[in-house]
C-alpha cells in the first residue's frame, strides 16, 4: 500500500493532535513538522520521530512531503497554506481558513490553477452525530425543516489570541447550518460584545435567514463556566437534538422520544482519513475551499451586522 507523505505546519495544541492521528494511520508517512517555536518543534519531532523545522519554506522543499496540514494561529493560516500550494502540496487548512475573504479566494484560485486539493478544516462535518442528523433530514424523517439552533459555549481558551469567538468557534456552526440546510443564508443579523477580552468579541448571537422563511440561531461565547456543544433541528414532524461531545442524537415526536445509538468515533481521525483518501484517490473533499470561503463570508457579515446594528443581506455566493 502506497503511503502518503504528510507534514504539519504549526504543532501547538491542535497541530499536535494532527501529528498523533497521522502517526496512527497506516496509509500515511508523517515525515516532518514545523513550528516557529524551536523548542516546541524539537519536542514534537522527537515524540513522533520525524524531522523538525522552524522555516516552512525549507520543509516544503522536500519531495517526500505531498500533503500538508496547516494548524497555525488563525491570522497566519492563509500565508502558510499559500506557501504549501505554491510548493505543489495538497493542503488541509484549519478554520477559519484565512484572515479575510481576499486571502481565502487566493487560496482557492491557486489550488485550482495548480490542480491541488484544498480542504477546509471543519471538523464537525465528520462528527458521526452530525452525519446522523443530516441523514434524518435527507430521508424526510423530520418533515419540513423550519429552524435550527446551535449553542457552542465554554470558558475562555488560553490557546486563542488572534481572532474572536465568531471566527474561532461560531464559524463551526455557521458551516454546519449550511450543511444540514443544504443551502446558504440570505440575511444575517448578529449581536456581539466583549466582557473579558480586550481585543476581540467573546460572545455572539447570530440569526441566519434562509429562503422559504427558515431560520437558524447560533449562540457562542467564552464566558460559560462549562462546555456546551449542542444542535437542535426543528421539523414539521419531529425535532432532532445532537450533543456534539457525546455524539448522541435524540429524536422527539408527538408522545415519543427515541435516542439513536451509534458507535462514538473521533471526528479528527475521520477528517484526516477523508483528506488523505481524497489526495490518494484524487477526489473532491466533503469540505472544500469554497465551503471555507462561504463560512468566512457569513462570519464577517455577522461582525458587520453587529457593528452597524442592522441586518446584512448576503450577496450571491460566487467567486
């Protein structure tokens, strides 16, 4: 079996998890890691028995590096992803993919021009619970979908420092709402604020309106003393609720409540297996660069809505 040569740029909290999962995959050869922190690079390189670099340009010169996970700070994601694409490497770039829409479009265009795979790192797409809810919707078991509510709250994460709660956490739910609705919103209204963070918003409430009157509500904050990751989808025939953490799905109908059983699986492992499979088999990923761009557009519209104190209409999603 041919092994895919993979490297990682950024091996902090999340990049370290990428390294762990890649190392466990029989179809992958983790060959190098890179981080601007020399001590961190040396430690991770030693732990996983790979080469360590502090300059990604040097690492990307390696012919045995075919694909790269970009796990840097949010504001540096697009810079490193573009380096990898220009070096001829397939890329999985963590959310929010880029600092702004211009950078995201540049990544997409470069990947297309070079014939490379660009996958946005929205891990919740690979949560088995999300897949179960999506399947319920596709089979019509919830009836006509009316609304969805997502709640993603917890205490302030020490590792975050260059974006606010919308681009760091709420963007997951923006992507999932698009996914389960199989549609893009047409209007965004949001309220954000700061209680504990000096530079960025640490709480947000976002309302998305879709064609046909469907709506979605997203609550995200870094203020709640415990972690909550929930999704509720309301249909004309039933309501489905998901706990992202346990992956449990509950379906409620008139006089009936059923808990759907399925095996818990690590979403990151499923995500990276999918990325590797797409590269090895030259297939389009479930979460494309265009998906990353759309989520970023909606996130930025949410920030604009709050700043302007008004609803923001979303233009047709095109590049």
